C-alpha cells in the first residue's frame, strides 16, 4: 500500500515538474540575471545612438482635488503613462520557460527624465516609483501615480460663472529632441474614463498637444507634451449662498420707501439694511479670489447693490427733510413745484385727495402763475411793498373823515361833505356835538372790530396757506419716495439680469 502511494506521488511530481513555467522563479530569476547583468542605467537604450528614442506619454486624470484661486495652484490626482522600447531588454520567451513580461523597479532601468515644468510642489516631482512592466519585445510601460500641484493662471473676470483652463506641461529635463522624441500617446488627450466628479468643478475636456521650442539657455530644440485641463465652476452653491441673499437684502431696502415718514423707523430700517449688507459683504470678501488682475463679476454685482442701498439711505434723508419742512423755515422753489408737484406726479400717476393732476391742470396752473407774475409786475413799487388795496383805503378814509369817492377836500358822490360834525365848516358852528361825538365813537369801535376781524381772517388765511405749503412739502416727499421705489426696483432687476446674462454661462443645476 505504501509502495503504491509513493509511486503515484512520484508520477504526479514528474508530470507537474515537466510542465513549462511550473518551476516558480527559476526562469524569471535567470532572465533577470541575464538582462541586468551588463545593463547600464545611464545608457540610452537605442540600437542606433544617432537616432532618438521614442517615448509616448499619456495622462489619466483621476480627480481634481483643489483649485486655489488666491495662490493660483491646481492640485490633481494624475496617473502618467510612459511607453518606450528598450533595445537592451529583448528576449526569447521559449528560452525562458515562456516568461512574457517582467516587473522591474525603475531604479534598475533607464527611464526618461520627464518632469512637469510648471510644478508648484516643493519636491517638484511627486510621482510614486512604481514598477516598470517590460515585455519580451522590449516595450516598457511605466505608470507612476502622483498628486500634482501645478501653477495655473486663474481668470476671475466671470467669477463665479467662470471657466478655467489649467495646463500641465511635461517634458524631458536634459534630453533634447535629437535624444528623446516625446510624443502624445493618444490624440484625444487625457483619459477621463475613471474621473471622480468634483463638487465645485465640472470637467469639460483634457486635450493634449505636442510642442517644440527652444529656450534662451540652450540652443537645442526641446519637445514637450502639454495637457490643458478645462474645468467649469458649478454655480448652485454661489447662487444660493451669495447671490440670493444679496438680492433679498436689496429688496428689503426697497421696502423702506413704502414706510410712512411719520412712523419714525424709516431711516432706522435703511441704516440697518446697510449695516447687514456690509457685514454680509465682509463674509463674502473672504470667499472671493484675492487677485488684482480683474474685478470678479460677483464683486461688481455686490458693488452695484451696495451703491443702491447707500443711495437709498441718502434719499431717505432727503424724503424726511422734505416731509418735515414748514413755511417758517423753507420756501418751496418754483422748480420743485414744477417737477415734484406737477410733472413727476403726472408721470407716476399720483393724485392728491380732491386734486387730480392732469395735463390740463398743469397747463392751467402754469398760466395762472404767469398771470400772477404779470399782475405783480404791473403794480407800482409802493403797492408791491405795502400791498395796498381799495378796501384798506376805504377804511382809512372812514377813519379820517375823508370821503370815499375821492381825496381829502373833494366833495363826495352825494354833492357835499359828510354831515358828521353837526354843522358845516361854512356855517361857522361848533366842530363837535353830542350826537356827532357818539357817531364818531361808534365809528372808531366799528373800525377796531373791522380791524380785528380782518386780522383774524388774515391769520386764518395765513394758517390755511401754511398748511397748504406743509401739505405740498409732504406730497413732494411722497413723490420722491414713489420715484425712488420704482427707480431702485428697476435698478435691482436690471442689474441682476445684466449680471446673469453677461456671464458666459449660467449653470445652476448640474447632472
């Protein structure tokens, strides 16, 4: 029984050991010893040293980690893909038990000294030294991953509706075109099939381009492969956290023009809104890119809204000033009467209670004002100064005994002087009788009563005129309020639409 088992085990072992490639590490070890025995890592592996070794470069973008607008640095997770043919690493698979490929650390092989020219990393090269896959035909494939920090010129003109195009420029540091011919592995550019989406940026494309140029330091021609990462900022976050709060604050400033001036909170509301917008702007300024190449579109919009709110505070002060003016302190100029009491209310379709403002009423008011000016200019200078009328002259005539029909000493309309003194001067009688004295006293009392009545009437008329002027000032303040409400509403709507439409794209929701 034991003999049978040993025979069976021996036969199985012989069969297994006779299969190709079943001796683990034997052929690979021998192959590595044969390939690397006289291999020189400093030697450029080419059959004809007068020709250039062709190195194909590809790029696989895995993730966009960060876009630093302030320092203008792009941080990405990238896999580089190098492919070249090493003339010293060719073997026959049948001689080495069918071994078709090897994994060799890059420190034992010649590798192209390709670096990223616009690197912002302290170590400059941030790739991980992965193994090089070598096939029996000498084709070497090296795919080192790395976290790359590249310089990128950030254009913030349309922030936050902006596109950025960041370049990653790769080339040999010491070999010129005559030594290494660096070519683009795929004409489609970088591979983005395994790209992990970024929450702030959308990846549009990663085109690649091969360039040849000479530098001032060296007369040789150098070649490089430049990948341009085209990304677009997602605007949903900025729309909901920056633009929408600013629009709401500005709309609250518009509500201040609908608040009555007598409430006492009109100016307080406007100043509170201005302070809240200032605090909001301070928070937003920390999020804006701190560069001076251009003014961001969002900053321009915030400046427009800040100007509108500040102007609303100034005009609120003007409205309150107009509302509380009185005839004893201010006289309403003619241009205010024409603009704020006639034309602007007519344009805004505003009417005072019991006084409808139309085109005819405006023209009639202007004609009445012209006639009043002509009448005043036709009166004598003394009449304009003393404001004398016929009623006052009649009262003076009654007090002095002068007939109302003419000057003193002129007969009245009844053919003689008034018989108030008992006898006429021609009769030579006494100047005063008891009856004439009683009439004279009654006349003086009537004059005093008439003077008091005229004073009371003038005072009432003056109070009515003052109240009319006060109401005119209040109506003028109401007109300014209405005009500011309409103007600033249009300003806010137009500025918001202009900002959104001037952007190259307005992408709020992303798939």
